[in-house]
C-alpha cells in the first residue's frame, strides 16, 4: 500500500542548525510537510519533517534535536511523503516508543497499511452524535459528569494529585463492562516520568488488559520534539482500531502539558510571534486537530473516545493550556486539591467538572429515568451547602437557620458518601443513584423541586421507593 | 499562471502572478487546492490556501480563476450542510465516504433536482434588480422567491411557464439576451444592496425568557454572547437557532466541535417548529467548519453565512444568523497575520481585527428590499465569543462590544452552580428595550416594561443584600429584606432558569409574561401578609411557593388556563398556620 517514490531527493547543502531546526539550501522538488532523514556523518539516520519550503531554502524540524549534526558532513534525504504510521491489528498488546518503534523486545509490526499521522478530518455530516453511556463505576463521573462513547473528556489535574490512579481506575473499570473483545485502550505517554509510565503499564497488566492495549511511550528523558508526534501516533493507531477493526477505542494521553511545552519550544525556535504566555497563537487549532479525531461515524461499529490528562501549572484553570483545551473538549473532569487534602478520593471538583455530552447518554434505556432530575438536584443542593459553608466561616453556624444547617450537613455527607469511594470499588449506576436518594432523604421533600414528582414517589426512601441498601463508602 | 515560490503552513507565495487581483480565487498545486490572493507585490502573490498544504512543492502550478470567492444562491440552500467554501457536505459523504479529502470539488446546489417554478412576471414587463419574477416552494416552510440579481435590469423577452426546472436552466430571458436562472452567484465579501435601512422595531421571539423578557433582541439587531468554556454558549446559540421565530435560520459552526455539530444536525431533524409542527430542518442552513478543518476557511464560512442571510432577507424574510464562535475566526486572522509577518496589534491579533469584525456584524439590519413587490426583510446576527480565561478584557470581546447593541454575558459562577442559561442579569444589556416596547404592548400586554424593570431592580437589590449577608449572616436581616431575597430567588430559579431539554425549552412571550405576573402578584400578596404580621419563614413554607416553582413545566398552550388556578389561590387569600 505504501507509495514509494522511485528516486529520493538528497542534499548536502546545510546552512544552519539550531535547537531542533535545520535550514538547508533550496532543494528542487522538496514538498511541504514531507518526511526527511538526516543522515549523520556516522551513517546514523535521524527523522525530520519539512516545515517550510521556498525556492532558495527549506526548514526542517529534526526529532531528537540537532545537537550532533555537523553542517559539513550530513546529508538530508527527502522521502517524498508525509509522516506515516505502519498499522496492523497485531499492534494490540505492544509497546512502542514516542516515534512508533517497538521497545518491548517483540518483532517489528508487519503493516496492513500506512496511515498519515495527521489523520483526515471526519466530515461533520458523517458523524453520529455520541450517546452511549460508558459506565466507569465512579459515582462522581457516572452520576454527575457521565462519559459517552466518542467523547473527548480531559482530566485537569495538578502536580501531586492522584490523576494517574483515577485514570487507571477508569481504564480498569470501564474496560470490564461486558464489552469483551470490542474494547481497546491506546495509551500515549507524553513526557511522563519513568515511574508514571511504569505505573500505567503495571496496572494494565494486573487487570489483564495489556493484550487489549497499544502503548506509545515518550518519557521525560526522550527528546522534547518527539512529543509533537507521540499523541498523533496514538490517535492514528486508535483510528485504525476503531474505523477498520470496529473496536471501541479509548485513548489516554498523559501528560498533555508536556506536549504544549514542546509546541512552545518549537515555536520559539522558529521565531514566531508568541501568543499568551509564549504559547503559539495556533495552539488551539493544533490541539483541536488532535482532539477532534474523537467521535463516532454513522454506519461504522467503532468509536474513538479521548481522555487527555493535563496538569494545570500552579492549579490555574485559566492558564492557556487548560483554557484552550476546555474550549475544544466536551467538558472536563477537574481534580481539586481541597478535596484531596480532606482525604477524599477521587477528589473530583464537581462544580468545575462538566460533561457536555452527558444529556445524550443518560435517562431511560441508558442509565435510569430519574438520572437527570437526581443530577440537577444534587448540584443544586451541594451548591447551596457550599454557599452556606462560605457564610458560616464568617458568621458561624449559630446565625444560620435550621434549614441552612441541614444543607451544610448535606454538603459534608455528599462528599463523604457520594464523591468518595474506594480505588477498587466499582459502583454501577443504580448504586450511584440510590446513594443520591439516600442523601436526599436528609432534605425537606418540598425542596426537591428539580425532580419530577413521579420519580420522587418511585425512588424516595420516604415513599418506600425501591430502596436498595447502598454500599457505604469507606 | 504562476509557480509556487514558497510554502509556509497555509500561506503560499507564488511567482508569475502579474495580472491577478486581490481576493481572486486560485487553484494551487497538482491537487488544485483552493486559495485566495491576499497580497500582491510585483508579480509575486501571497495566497492563503483553504485546504491542507502538505505535499505542495516549490515550482508547482498556481492557476487564477479571475473570480473572487462567491456564494451560489438559489433553491436548495435550505436544509443543506456546507463547509466554509460552500461544498455540500452531504454529497461529499455520499461520494467519498466519511472523511474529508483535499482538493475535491462539490457543487453547492443540487444540479439534477427540479424545482416547481411559478412565474410572477410576463413577457414585456420591465424588471430590475430585486424584482420577484417567480416563486418556488423550496420546503413546506420556505417559499423561495426568485429575484433578478441586484445588478441586472431589462425587459422580459421570454418567461418559462409554470413547471419544473433545474437551477442550470433559464426561467426567463431579458431583451439583451441575458438568461435568468433560479440561482446566481454573489461575492461573499460584498454586502448585497437594499433600498433603504429601517430602525429595528419588532421583538425577535427566541423562547428564552432571559432574552425575550429581560434583554430583548430586535429583528435586524446584533448581539454577542461571550463566555468562558462550559458556560453554555453553544447551547444558547442552538436554542436560538431552534426556536427563534424567523423565516430562515443560519447556523455557522466556525472552528468548533464536530460532535456538537452532529448533535445539532440530529436534533434539527427531530425537533418541530412550534407554530407549524414541521421539522426545523425545513428552515435551517448549516455551515460546519469544525476546528480540525482548515483554519483559513473559518473567515470564508462567516462571510458565506452572512451572504446567504442577506439573500433570504432580500426576499422579504426575517433571517437569524448565529455564529459559533467568532473568536475562532479572529484566531485564524491572527495565525495568518503572524505568517505574513504583519506588525501585530494587541495580544498578537492583527490591527484590523476591529474593522474585520464590524464588516461582518454591520451586515445585519432591517431593510426595505430592492425591487417589486415591496418587502421588508431583516438579518439578525448573534455571535459567540470565547474569551481566553473568561477574561472579557481581551481584544475580541472588546472589539465586538464596540459594535453590538446587545450583550448576553455568560457567567462562570452561574454555570458552575448549573444555573442555565448562565446569562448574567447584572452585566448583560440590550439597547433594544425601547424599540420593542411597542411590540410587547401590542402583542402581549401593556405592563411588560414596568414589570421587567421591577424584576431587574429586585435582582440588583439581591446582589447588594448578599454582600451584607456575607458579613452578618441571613438571620440578621430585617424581614423586608428577607422577603426581597425570597422574591429574587424565585425570579432566578422559577423564571430565569430554563431547561433546554424539557417542555420549558420554548417559552412563548405570553407564558413568560404570565409567569412574571404571578411572581409579582405573590410579592404584593406577601408584602400585605407581612404587614399583617407574618414571618418570611412562614411565607416561604406555603405550598403555593412550590406550585409557582413548578409552573414552568406547564406547556405554552394550556398555560393561560392553568395559571388561573394559582391566581385563584392567591386571590382567595393565603392563611398562615
């Protein structure tokens, strides 16, 4: 399938090298965005990509940096095609480095096809709106910010918060839900520490999920510029599995903050006009071209769900990285340092978290008929309780009314029993909703304005609704 | 014909382009990618390419077309989904599968479909630009009026009889031999002419209480919805495109999410227009240029949309155009500006940001159309703005605020509390309040403006009281203020909060007015009870408070009779204890 050109254009005319940028003399026939091989004097090849061509020069971005490039002794070979990933269904269970080369000691992939790592945009008219609920078994997600197939939902975290454990729990629990062979995880590690990468691989292995996983690992010690391609490789692999093999692919990209840093570095080397905080003005578009690869296509079986993880510099949600990401993704799950300090796991900040695709994925036939009302009422009551917390820190609880004190207690109980759960505890959606009804029984029934009356009669413990003893959180 | 000299991202510089014009459309390279000339110097042209430029080579051909970027206007627009260059996305999907390929061409209008044309002129009639020469029932909701293109005039030599024709066949011939077809082309960057401009005077009924009642938009007006991520910009715009009482709606998804676009498309097939019960798709046009589609086409998508809006306005229709999001277009300008090494203005945006934005918003308006018969049409524009970090001081928001007359400011705190629509009543405004007062008086009731102002005043008082509550606690307030807080809360939760997904999704102005009257009647009653010694705590616990809270669930059609029951309860007098 791979189109090989009959001759390879080669030049020895190198003009300038700095950082990861190499400038050559004009090369007739050089194509914009094509792959090049920079062959060092020792014969060792390095991968690169053309980022600008003109009659009298071309600019090449070299993966792995230009540190050992000798302007006199190197050759640059233009390969005549854009960067492609060899793909095959044998990729499942394999581990690759950030450039797509196997690092697990196994054989090379025998490709069924070569895919352009930038993918092709899905025609908006061919998309199928995401609407299938993914049960993660985590109440704070399933109950309040439900994830659906084909969605892109990032985790906004901070340094030192347990995002890796949350992600591992999601992979573990979402994977076992009766999907069997239809499920695949593609893990793209972008500039993560060796320990973090090892943690993920180990937890996948423990749950027996490794044979359904493809991993691309660029660790913190690997070249920065390589980080530009690692997530794109992961997405190309996911697209292959979803659109050709009909699998439900979940792509985890961690930590995308490192990707954005690499993009900034590259932009600075190219001497581009910087945008906010030095990040290039096109960062929105650049991230969007990756995250938009999530989705479903009408008439095809598979799906691509993307869950990027990023650490917010200084926990600042208005920092350009989380800010631009939030504008692209369909919501966000935000981890809170405050809840973490209170010892609550997962420390999910339910106010800042949001799943935009939720409304399509919940309700009768998908989760349960009372889900929408319950979720709105939980938000309303918890937000009331939080507002009162704020007031009571100033005026004390004495000057609050009886009703107010009930809401204060509700907020505490909500965090302790609903949000908080064990790292290996998997709650089905019924359990999650029943815990909510248990909590509602603390409140005056007349306050449950957001839930249709028929559901109050059916599910409220006071009405002898089908109360199941919900598993108490630890 | 020229040759590529340099490629840098979406910008191509070509040699040998003498004789070309600025804004001329060109085809670049082997794949004939579409581009537009944005700069000329000697025989060297700077071209922005609307498609991904990967694989272009120095020396590749560049072909001029001699034409600027045009929109094709005619029957078949309604119900279509276009990309920013007016390629029909549904036919691309049918021909090429689910992924978009580069360099493919797709005609905007269906060439085979025959439309039933009914002539309105006869041989020997003198016609000029804007005259309606016939009509086509394009969808059950839209009668497409076939007009003489604005710059054409003459005497009708021949007109085809009533019958079915394609857009490529002529329907009339003028004395100069000029054939008139049902479709014609118009440059997207050139505003379509009209006879005269009129002041806005009618309410654009949106079905959203915070807009219709509190901050009304007028037909022919222009407004902006800025908000940080997750504050509900897209849902607000979707609601507008769904329920606005107009003849034609145009929805531009510019640099936004594909899944959302799919969701919107699906819902428009399922949802029914409230008055006629027909599928909403029969009055909508979609332009989808999602964030992973080429950046340069974002600008084209905005101007393509407004040109289509003007075209339907010229037929004498009220058209609403919503653009989500203008910030993505502004970012595209910044990216292109950066590649051209222009001197950047504020935050890297080009210095002409403001004038570009106004060249779009200023094409809104209510006008007397060109030609016979006499008609009045309007284009209302509402654009979303996505300020980085929800900071409204950034250049796109500020430049937009200088142009628009209505601001619907989305508040992060409200969204976090799940108060939707999260339009802040403290910082939004509309300069159309006086313009539409007469509309309310004639169509709903005389006391609209008075009640609106009273409600806003209560909300303002609430904001001030809450400052005090933060210091001394709610119990320390006098009873009078506690009642104000209760009423303000009812206005917020029982009136302003409106779900996009229940029966409350479209609220008629009549229902909105009766709801507000109910809350105000309760306020008056509660004040009298308080004078008689009742405590706010007791009033708050009355069953009628819960009944008022649920009144939004009553459908529009039966609202008037059902609300009577609540009023009867209020009239009979409420008894404490």
